[in-house]
């Protein structure tokens, strides 16, 4: 691909754990534990509250709709600070010294004072609902395939580690919560997938050269921000394998190029999503599809919506192994359902051609339309999924 003509912009955020004896806001050791050693368990629910400006964070408001339960495992090496039952203590001075050293190595402008701020966390990985972070320095640079700006260097607390998840709850271990780490964010000066690899490798080399960073899987990770002209900025979080970085950038560029092509085709067709959601449960009472039968056996329902003019596009491949339907399915899963079916891929999964034709008749779908099905029990997640579908229309 001609990344220059596509207008590729890429920036990297590196999160690196620091090798300190104590955590960032308490005296607990930076020691990872086996979950079998946990001696306390408690749970919380996320609730969105207005900020000092009177605004509610949109991401937090969306997460609250799911009403997911967050379970936390504590240890004899964690304390009330991690539990959010005691105020944070003084900022770890050793961690601050390491961050200042890195700022000098990146030719950055160090701030006059450190002020701890809060970044909202909506996935339950912090018991407080936010992450404490402090800006240390700005406006640095490195030379790697050209000058790449280092916009910010922050010191912040590591999140709790996810150790389990089901449809109703997520379980976290608090041994990792509060380990000091630095966040280093580049400017969007990276222009090719190969340069993304080179920049990340260079930053990692500088971090290791201090001798004060933790090593091993999970101690460093990259978030990659990618966009092309006319496309949206997409953040890919938690990349840990450096060799995968250029491949991920290539695949995301491919995805955005194909999404723009789908957009143009939908506009040409005057496509739209109908306002009616149709209950088609009775249509599949005698189906041979094992997936649908499992849903019906537990009292579930099957709903359908018509995407007018989407025929042949929902099944279009955006990148290897992923289609537009995969994107829709991800949204459905986020709302608590198991995924979707769509007529671009049917008959399949035990759903017959005859059932597909009857479905089209019931919902009055034409040959250029695509019908999307969701099958699940009418739980909280199901209601949220249906509400989300209405809002997205």
C-alpha cells in the first residue's frame, strides 16, 4: 500500500512498569501473587457520576447500562488503598526519579510541579473507577526514521489484572493494581508500519537502559493509534508482541480502506436501517440449528432487523478473517449477547435456505437487503443490546 497517499498517521503509547520496591501510592510491595493465595474477596458495581463540570462521561454511562458485577481478590500484601477504602499516600519518590531520568533521555521539558490527576476507567480494572496519573514532562523527541515527537511522559498506577470473566461479572486480582509505571506517548509522526516497529523498539531500548524497569510478559505494552485520511482514529490497546506491531498497523489500514469503500457503496445505494425490530421466534420453533435451539430451550427469543441496501456488504471481508458482520457482532457481544447471524452468511449453522426465505418474507426484506438476527435470553444484557440497537439507528 502507498501509506503516504492514504495519509497514514500513527502514534504509540508505551506503558512500562517500573522496578520499584513499593507501589505508587502505598507501601505495599510490587509483588505478583497466585490467586489461590487471596485472603479477601469483595465486589463493586460501576456508577456514573457527574464531573466537576456537571458532565457524565459517555463511555461510563454506556458501561453502567450493562450493570456488570466486578469482583476483586485481595491479599495479605495489599492494603486498604487498593480496596479504595483509604486515601492514597505520598507519591513514590523512587518512581518519580526514574520518570525524571527518562524525561531527560528524551530531551523533554519537565514540569515545575507534579499534580496527580484522574483518568476515568470504565472496565472495572481500578476499584476507584479512575486511574491516578501525573504529568512529568512534555515536548521531547527521538530520531527513528525521521524525527518523532514525544508529546507526554506521565507516571501512573498500573491497573488490576483480569483473571476471569463471564456474562454477568468480571474478576480482577489486586496484586498488580498500583505498581508504578510510566506512560510515554509519541506524536502522530509515524508514517509506515515498519517505522512503528522501529520507534517502539527504540523506546523499549531506552527504557531497559535505565536498569530500573520490570522485565517479562505483561510488564510493557503498547497502545497504537492509527488513522488514514477520511478514516477515524482507532486505538489498539495492549499490544505486547513487538513483532506483531507492523502487521497490526497494516491490517488496521486495510480495514479502514475497506470500511470507507463500504460507506461509499451504502451512500450510492441510499441504504438505511429500518426502525422496526421484529420478533421472529415462532418462525424458528422447529429449526434444526443447534445454536437457535439452545436459546429457545431456555426461554430465549429471536429478533430481526432489516438493513435496507446492505445486501452483500455485511459479509464483505474488511481484513483477513473479519467482515463487516464481525464488527456488528462485536457491538452485540459488548452489550451482553452472544453475537449475531445475518443473511449474507446464511444458510449456515443449521439454518436452512427455506427458513431464510420465510424470514425475508416475514420482515419484508428485498434481495438487496440484509437481515440481522440476534438470539438470546431476555436478560439485562439482552435489553441493553436492544436499547443499543435502537440508539445506533
